[in-house]
C-alpha cells in the first residue's frame, strides 16, 4: 500500500498511491532514524517514539484519514531549558484531494473557510505523502511555550524580570547573585 520514500524525501515519508490503496486501518510508526530527523526538524531534544493509528477511506479520488497520533518526546523547557518528557496523544483528521479539485481564489477575494476546508491537503499524480502529514501534525501538537518546575526558579531569580530585557542585564543579575 505505501511505497518507499525517495532519498530526498521529508523526515517521515510514506507515499500512498490512491490507485492501489485499500480502505482500512493503517499503523504508521517512525523508525529510530526518522525520530532523530524529526527531533532536529522540530528543535526537540529527542523523539523517542511516534506512531499514528489511522483509518483510510477513499471517496473516488479523495481520501479521508482519521485516527490518532501518539508520540513520546523530550523537549526543552521554554524558560529554564531543562529537558522535559512529554507524551502527545492527538486526534488526527484530514482529507487528501487532487490538486485539480482545490479551489483557487483571487488574492483580493474574501472567502470563508470552514473547519473541513482547513484539513484538506492537495496532492498530484495519484500519490500523497501520509508520513509528511503526520509529521506536520506532530509539529502542530508540540507546545512551544512548555514550562517545567525549574521555570519558576529562573523567573524569581530576576533573570526574566521586566527590567532585564537584554542578555547583558540577565548576565549582570547572575553576577550579583554570586
């Protein structure tokens, strides 16, 4: 059902050919090498595991995908930079549609986007990359402002106070503490 990715493919690539796919369940798991590449892409300390449990349903040339993304990652605290283990468990729902079926709007035309419109991913040539869609979903699920228990200590030390808006002020505050 899925084909091997070309050498210059995204970090997590699983090519699906609409003409030969079967409706039904599919489990997509990232290899350790793919996890390492995804960690670099999303500025994470590490992606330990990533699995997407999906159900593909074809409607002519359109393919609906529903399921969930489960990943164990390690990311730095946004304040203290300490490593934090995080489990992501996110529902997934998107639709792959032929590029010819995607509406094109004029730049100044006002349009209303529905929830269903936001989940459409255009593809060309009868093939789409399910792995890249899952990778992008991981990127959206990561909390960019995640803070851990050490964040409060950094805040109360004066390093992130309103007065210390420059790195030099933060260094001066550290010097005073010694």
